[in-house]
């Protein structure tokens, strides 16, 4: 027998329900309002401070202000101040160059350079095929001592050096070049397009060990890597050394696809969001490389290059040789491009391995240490494939795993 609820009781229940709903709505609304007000006040403080600085500078500054440079520096300063050490801002020119690097085609003279510690000049560490520099007879190990009459000793950033050697097709850069045996030459090099493969070397060493140098992870890396591995397997490779030294790991997806080719089925890597949600970035299939693998790393091995080495060790039984890696284990946003052609990237998640562990801030410790002495560090760019002590140690480790050493 059902009991009837009186009209008064029903009305009371309805009023209570409405009151609870109203209270909850007010709590949520007040929270949203307070957050909005706080955001508005913060932005107002930012704008007021910048406005004060701007009024002072424009009323007193002796030198002419370059508005484009000022805007770029303001944007870069904002990114530097958000407590994200991986956040980065690119000017329109820098972003255009970055996109070209990602596509594997650049326009310029055709070299990669670093600041040489002993001479202070720009040392050539890569010379790209069919480039103006290659056709002029420049060599790896040579030096660029001046660019358009500016001494490279005055340009302390490798990124700035590289930027000065790039430019629109058909434009000219004057370089003063010092050969490896210290003979000076002058060149006026006309910029042209050239390929920058991410697989810099792929060959057999120690008879049956396949050696592959992965300079970077970019759009074409996965297909280049697969072709290199398949070719060396056909040549009889019984082990592999994957050289990831100085690979700063830009393209996360390229590393995931390349790792998939090497390891058995399972989660290669995961992403942990700000709210703690964990999602799988890629699950590998059953196909794998069944011969022993060694990853050669150093302190400049970072990001997706660390992901690749870690996945091969955790899932494929690879041995890591070298020194502790950089410890960049984060997921970066896609490029946020702006109306003037500039762009920015920020951190949007934490990288986790197949066991939900992170290497961010810690790096990967090698299974076999291959630290360089001070003299060996100074000779780092002088070494060849056969004389490099770290490569030799990695190859020995690979051959030991096959039982041939």
C-alpha cells in the first residue's frame, strides 16, 4: 500500500531542492567569477607595468627603437617568465627556418657548424650533399672564420651562426674559410636548396655490426630509419648501434614510429596531463628487431631521443652506452602560430614509459659508462667512425651481446 505525500510536504521538498541547487550554482558561479576577476586583475597589472616601462623608455631613450625587435623580445620574455623551461618563442624568420628543418630541406650554403672551443671560430661538423659549400670544396673539420666580413669569434651562439648561413634562394653569403690544414680561402656562395637527412650515417662496422647515426627526429626520420635498418640487415648485420649523441629530440611522433619498428607489442610511451590523466601515445605491433641493440647517448641526448633509447631498453632489451642524458621527458604543444608568422611552444604533459615511469629532470643512466676525458672531449669533432672511443665502446658492447667478442 503506497503512502501519499501531502501537498505541503511535496512543496517543502521542492523548495529544499531548489535551494540546494541554487546554493551549488552560486558556489560554482562565485568560483568562476573570482577566477575571472583574478585573471583580469593579473592582466591589468601586466599591462600597467609594461605601459609604465614603455612611457619611460619612449620619453628618455637616446637610441632608435626597432618596433619589430621590441615585440619579439617582449614575446620571448613572456615565455621565459611562465615557469616552463622548455617553453620557447620563435620569431617569424626563426619559425620559418624551423619548419624547413622539420621538412628536411634548407636554403643556404649547406653546412652545420658549432662554436669551436679552442679557436673560437665556427667549425664545420656536417657538409650536406649537393650544397653550395660542398660544391665549393669545403670540408668537415674546416672552419668558417668570417661571415660577410663579421668574425665568427663574435658570434657565440651556434643557432645564430646557423641562421647567418641560411637565406633566400639566389642570395649570396661571403665566407672566409680555413681548411683543416689551415689554408685560408674566400668564397661568395649563392644560396640554394639542399637536403638535410636526419640519418647522417648508416654503415657496417666490425664486419657484422650495423651503425646508424640519428642526428635528429623529424618528419622523415621514421622512413629513413626503417630503410637504413632493412639495408644493413640485408648486408648481414647481427647487431646494431644507434648513435643518439647530440640528438635533441624535436619530433615526438617520429621517435615513436621508429621505436615501434624495433620493439615488440606494448605501450611505447604515455602522456600524463595536468589533471593526472594518463593516455597511451602509441602502442607498438608485434614486429621487432630480434638482433641485439645498443643506444649510444650523451648529455645532449634529449626529449624524443631519450624516449627512443628508453623504449628500446625497457621493451627491446637494448643496452645504453655513454653518459647520462639531458632529462627532458615532457610533451610539447603543437606550434601555436601567430598573425605575424611567429610561433610558440609550451609544455602540455609529462612523458611516461611503458612502466609509467618518467625520466624528466633525471635523465637516463647508461648501462655502460663511456665518459670522455678532457683531452677526448676537446678532440670530439676530430674523431672518425673508427677512432671515436665512444663508438668503439658501443660497438664492442654490441658484439659482446652477439657472442662474437
